[in-house]
C-alpha cells in the first residue's frame, strides 16, 4: 500500500497567494502610471506630489492674504457679488463694474445693505462709500477699477500687506512669472463660501488679443491669463493675481467668463492706476 501524499499548499493557501500576487502587480502598475503622469504633465515645483485639485488657503500662509468678498444682505439667499483686495484698513479695490453695481438705480433699495468681509471678519463690515474710476465705461469695461471705503478692518496686522507690481504696462517678462489666482468662491453653485487658490500662467499678448478682439480691444494695462489645469470652478471678478513666491500683486480679474470655458481671463494691471488710487484714498481720508 502506497503512502498518502499531501500537497505542499492547500487550495485555500493557493487562493490567498494568487490574490497577493495580483494585488502586488496592480500596485506596481498604478505606481508606474503615477510616475509617468508627474513626469509628463506640467506641474509647479510645489505641486509635483500634491494630489489635491487646488492649493489650500493655508499653504504658504495664503489664509492671511487679504482677499475679500463684496456682497449684499437682507435677501435670501445672501447674494455675493465680487472679490476685493484690502489696500489699507479702510480701503479696498475691486473691478469697476462690481463697485458700480452698488450705485445702480435699479438696486437703490439695497444701497445700505451692501457689506464687505475678509477671512478674519466673517460677519461683514459696513461700507461707507464706493468710488469708480472717472473714465470707467460700463459698455467697454475701460478703466474697470473701483474703490470701496468701509469701516476699519479689525486687527489688520493679521493680514499680509499687499505689494503691487511696479510695471504699469504689459511686460513680456510677466510670461515667465509663476502666478496664482486667489478667489473667494461666491457659492454660485449652492456651495459654501470658500477661498480657492489655483496656478495660472500668462498668455502671450498676440494670442490674448486674437481671443478677445471679437469682444473688445485689449488695453495696454490689461493682459490675459489661463488656468494651468482645466477644473470646474467659478472665479469671482476682482480675484487677485499674485506672484506665488512673494505675493506681489500683478492685478485683478477684471472681466471675462468666470468659468474660463473658452476665453482667457482678462487681468487689469493695478499699478497703472496707482496714482489714482493714492490720490482718492488720501484725499478722502483728509475729509474724515
């Protein structure tokens, strides 16, 4: 009678071994795909190993950058209008057509319901007056910049003081800058208000002109940017474009489609209006 022989591995052990080998193979394949992705797709130096859709406001202290929200209350739901940039404790700047809306005759019943808020003062700050550039044109968006005077922002030292880029005209060197756009999402899709940060790059002037010429002529103090990644987002007019290294302000998102489906975002160079901003704020401060 021959002795009974037993297999080295049971059927259950073989099944477990096969599953382990398949799992290891799948992990290796996914790792190879991920490495190919980060080598082929363009990423900034800080985002190569960042798997999030966007930078968080807490990255690099961005939560301290003074991007605000212009909105009006006493309506349901609360209507958020545009983004703002805090210049001093009592002055903010935004796109001219946003500021002009506050004095629109059709919205006169809401004149005293407008407020402005910043990340550390979510309850909102009372607006004293709004001033648009004297040459602002509602039809062409020329000189599309406006100022908002408001009650003092409490504990302003919590925010980074914005430094505006010195060139008041388009410079080809700007195409080499690493820029980000900081926007306070106005919740147009029913979501909560939140600050979002996305990598952008400037577009060559000739390409920019070819895109927007069918709408209106591009001014010398305007330039175009595009999002580096196509994402589903609604940016606020007045969103701020800054240098990703030192937060120097290049300008504000002045006009264009907020989803950037087909057209680039048009940026207004704030340094071009530096003298007007300083003259208005200094003069009004002397009257108070």
